[in-house]
C-alpha cells in the first residue's frame, strides 16, 4: 500500500469512527485489551521474499526501505547472513522497542490515568509507560526495553522511548540500531478492534534520517488472557540444562506413602487492622497502585527462622500458621528441602537460571514490584522480570492442562482486603534459595490489606498436598515508595550459572566414581 | 590458597555486615562460594559490568610468583547500586581496592565480594558514593 493511501485511510476512518470509540473514565480512547499485529514485520521490516525460516512479507516502512548510512548497510548484510547465531532473540534476550510490538504473540494492554502497562508472553517482559507527565527518575540508565513516557495528543497516545541499549535488533533479518536510538510511537484506535500503530525511529549513528513503520494491531476477541513463553526455560528444558523434578512438576502424583493432607487444619487468623483511612478509587475500592518493596525479612533465604551464616543471610521467619513457624512438611519433602540446601543443588534453583520466581516468591525476591489497578484487573509488574494478571470478580479460565510459572489468578475485594486465588501452577518453582518445596498442585490464597497510605500487609496461604500435610500461611509488609522500576535483564550476564553447574558436575562425578 | 597472595594484610578487618552482598542474590551464595576460602587482597580495577541481578568488578591482583591474575568479584545488582546513587563513573578503571570475599568452589579466580575499601578509606558501595 502506498504510504499516502495508508495515511489517507487512517485519517478518514479515524475521523469517521472517532465518535464511537470505546473510552476510559478520563474520556481517552480505551486501548485496554489483548492485541496482536497483523504483518510479517517480525521477520523483516522491509520487503522480503520467502526463505526457510521466514515467510514472505511486504515492507511496513514508510518509504519502503531503511535509510542506512553506508557502513550500517554493510553491517546489516553481515547480520542477516549470521542471523541464526546473532539474532538476540535466539539467546532469549529482551526484544526492545519497536520489535516487541511486531512479534507474533499477542500482548495485553492495561490502561489507567497515570500509567499504561503492556504485558508480553516473551520472557514475561512488560512495558510500563508513564502517562502522568513525570520525567524519568533514572534518565541515562540504558536497558534492553528502554524507558517509556507517554502523553495523549487528542485521541492519539504518543510514547517516547529513550535509553535503549545497542544490543537489540529491529527484526529477525538483522536490521539494527545503536544506543542513540530514539523511538516515538503513536497508538491510534481507529475502531473498537483496531489500533493503527506507528513508530518513528531516529538514530544518527546508523541512519541518514528518521523513518517510520506502520503496523495494524487487531483485538483478540476470543482470548481471556495471554499465556507465558519463558524462552530460556524452554530452551534449557529441551537441551537438558534444566532437569525435570518428578516430585513436583506437573503432572506429578501425591506420593502413596504421604500422610493424609488435612485441608482444614490451621488457625483462623483475623485480617490485619487498618490503622488509618486509605485513599480510594472512584468505585470506592482502596487505591493500592504504586511501587512496593517487601519487608521480606529474608524469606528468599528460608521461610523458617534462622540465624545469619557466612554466605547466607538470616530469616526472621515468615510463617504465621502453623504457630510454631515450622512448615508442615511431609517427611520426604523435608529431606528434599535439606538436600536442596547442599552446594551441589544450588544449580537446581530456577531463579539461578533467571527463570520466573512463581507465587508467592515473586513478591519476596529481593526486588521491587509495581501494582496497577486498571478496570477489572490488578496487575503486578515485578522488576525481576515477570508480571501477574489478576482478573477481578472473574472465574478461572484455564483448562487443567495449561500450567504456568505464575499460575492463573483471580481476585475480589472483601471490604478493604484484596483476596487473590491462584492455581494452574507448573510446579517448577522453588519457594526460596534454600529450596522450600512447592508442587504443581499448590493453590495459593493471598490477601493484600492496605493498613495505611504506605503499607500493605500481605499474606499467602499455600495448600499443596504433595509436599505438605496441611496448608500454611506466611505474612510480610509491603512498603510503598516514591520510586520507579528499573529493568532486570537477568540473562545478560548470568555468570553464576556455570559456577553452580561446575559444583554440581563435580559432585555427580564423585558420586559416579565411588 | 590464601598464602598464594602477597597482600594478605587484611584479615576480615571490616565488618562482614558492612556489605550485605548476598542480600540481593538470585542464587544460593553458599552453593557457589566457599566459606572456607576467604580471600583478602589489594587489586586494581580493570572493568566493571553493571549487570543484573549481579554487577561484577574485575581486578588485577599480583600473586606471590609475580603473576597478575584477573579476578571476577560478584557484587550487588546494578539496580541496587543505581538506587544508592552509584554510577559507572564512580568506579573508574585503575581504582585500587582493598578486597575481602569468598572464593568460588570451582577454584576459578572468582569471588563473592563481602567488602571493598577505596584508597581514601571509604567503603565501596556503602549507602552513597559521597
């Protein structure tokens, strides 16, 4: 399509349908929903014929080709020829902007007055776009996905993306940029199910002038939510670097020698007391949106109380039920927990591989998170890269066979406490670095009680009949701070893993020679 | 291993808790590093990688044979250092550091950094760069 015709159509259809667009409470076009690009741009932004790993496609560039500087045009050819090894996505790295917007998988947009979040399946990356007019708190700190600040120009959401590093590509064909890249995106809702997306790319180190791509994003009306694609975890499972745990991974069964699980054992603990009036959303629910850091008391180093040791931080113990603070393990699972703390098992902790921490661990790994309250959802963005989508007042929608690192979560407000119920876990997570055990049969009930303007008391009750004899509950405060999330691109330099592997390999070698 | 180094003058002279490196871990430190292999030496910074979940400082250290070994020292997450106010310019190449830590179990010149002191006596990556 000629760019002039394209722009003409956008203008005409935009004008005609603008009156009937879905709008949010602020009157802005409502972009919230699940979207997917309709194009072949993820393979190659330019015109391209079909190849074995690459269906043919028409250029999405205004002007047909990318205006490279001569040296950069040469570099692009090199990149293309070596794309199998050089494409950052083949190492499961984060895609950057705008490449992430053109990838094949659907993504979900959540919209509030001050922030727009976009969550993706790929490595559970997300974008947090500030639309509150605030300047970046950490300007100049480069990252894979950059820093996104947005504003509305009439009915168009305009997002500026700065501080991207030079490690990402623009597509799978080797089109590239430097760390001088500056991207301006425009999201224009042209009817309730279509977004015309534009991204203008400027990079004086690589191109001779700014240039623009145009994509059509279509609403995925049949989907309740997007799923997960933990690229690196899938890769390591396939090549044997991350080994199956038959005791916990789906679809492990309850061991025949287990003591019976008593789902009703345990205390009825009253919810925390609200000490001062909290701010509220227009519908009256407490406003819990913002940046939080758990006062986790060392939960990531053990949920049961222990003293500081060299190379192991202390834990104050987070278990409030059972009252003795001891997790109600089955005998075999207690043995497994003790074994996991031995040096040769350090390699088996999924977070050492940069995999997602699971629930509830994502909240108490030593990294902050950001809560958003768009209509119908609670969304949690974890700096140690992953997200959780909690559908409010809904029903679990996944079949039993679909298993996720973060599970399937639904929530509801009971007075001023948010209650979240999660299931459909994959059983691959550890609860912390010392290896507290959880399986795919875990169900988690979490309560988030805002007790004052700056603090949530968080509890998680885990019921898991594989490793435990009864449910148990942990508690910790989440403290709100005036801060911004940074990026943890954990795979970029995970040098630890080889050291941990060496320790495990040496142990196994010694076992074999004995 | 310890006697291998020339500059073993500091034997845990600064507090272990002054630098809670492992409080920002994404893996079990006791699995990767050996509490029975404390290291203590003076090194010259050759590079720092501001990475997450751990930043790495590389230092050249001369051993008793006069050989220069490049050690990799694991420290906190770059994000944690950034929030404390530290920036790449605050640790230029050539900086001399007095270092304490624990060596990796696989005996490579790799260590978990427990404490590092700048020539002026300031503690590296204490709460603020100043």
